[in-house]
C-alpha cells in the first residue's frame, strides 16, 4: 500500500514525514470517507469495537445517573456501555445519528440497563435545559456529566477555514459544553464528576485541524478553571485527551487516503478501538479518582508523552 497522500498542494508520507522509516504499524481500516459530520458508525468498515466482553462491572457507578453527549457512537458509546455495566443509568443527547442512537439504546437494554435518547443541537442552549429537565423527570438526579460531543474538519491552512466553519466548530465544541455544564452544575452534589473531552492534537498542534485544536485547547483551560471553582464542593472536573481512535469522526474528517495510517506516529504504532478508553471514563466518574481534579488523562498510545 502507498502511504503517500495529497492534501492541498503538498504530498505527505507517513513514514518519511513523521520519521518512522522501516517501522511497521497496524492498519485498522482501509481507505474510506463520509460526507457528513460527526459521522455514522453504522456504515464504517470495519465497525468499531465499543465493548470489551471481558470487562465485568463491579458496581462502581451503582445508582448513578450520567449524561453523555454524543453517546450514540464512538467514544461516547463505549463510555455509555461501560457506565451501564457499572450500574449507572444513562442519558444520551445526540445530533441526528438516529440509527447509531437506536443501536446503542438496544445494546444497553440487552445488558439490562436504562437509557434515554434525546436528539437535538447542543449549540442551542434551550436543548441543554431540555436535557436536564428530562433527566430529572425520569431519574430524579444527575451525578455525572460527560462532555464528549464534537466536530472536526480537515483544512490544509488557516486561509481555507471559512468563518462559518470556525464559528460552527467553536459553537459545537465549546458553546455546547458551556451551556450544558452550566445547566447541570446546580444539580450536582459532593462526589459527583464532570468529564470533558480534549484531544491529543492539542498537545502536538495538528496543522490540519487548527480550529478544532483551538477548541480542544480551550477545553483544557475550561477544565482546570472549573475544577478549582468547584473543588470545595467536592465536585471533580477532569479531561481526557484521546489519541486516534476508530470512531465516525475519522472518516467524516480526513481525506480517505489518511485512514490506513491513523495512529501510526504513536509509540504503539496503531489506532485504537473505542473500548480501550472506556475504563478511563469509569475511573474519572467513580470514587477511584476521589482525589483527582483539574487533570488531563492522556490515552493516546504514546503519541504524546510528558
């Protein structure tokens, strides 16, 4: 397979440009792409592995109620499944990926769990109120908020990022997080947890995701400031910075030629499946991390260290 691909006026080679000549890496998927963000899991090939059958819950989140944005697919789906295995009830706000959302709900119910689906636009703050009101009406409380939903668009230079794209990326990735977190906080109590999704791209500066990286860097600052703000209430706020995981966001963002080389520049030389991050969500949501706040957990296969 040829690992050269063209983008804009430049040709990239993942062995040469990243400096891993003669290194073998695991190809998780062949060339493919999707036209619409944030992507559909149901049409990916291969389908992502979101559940580890060997993972057995031990009641770490028993009777907890979690809101997981974008929990219909990708990392959010893996998070939702793990939370249910640990005894939580989940509410999944998602955009319009109805097939994925239905699959996730059915899977959760087969596990014996409870799940509410809510379709809507997180950039509309009224949707945040609906999420909170519905959760309280159904389950009576909120213990965990996972701000996972996001979009990313590939652009080879800043000049190619339209004002409309920049505005939309900011609104989905930052405004939506702000609106929902603000709506949820009054209902959180001592021991509860907020988990925000940043990205490995923030820490090495992915040159073709400038607007996305900007939002993910802002999430790190938001996490740290909010963690200090809520610390004396014993409400923990942390972030996860994932590396390259095989989720719908990848074929919906990158040119198809890049897909086979996703994750090749990580120390482990591979892309990961969503189930490999599930226990990180559980750790940050549970009492296992009772003395951890304001931190960014790097789950990236060694792509960025330190």
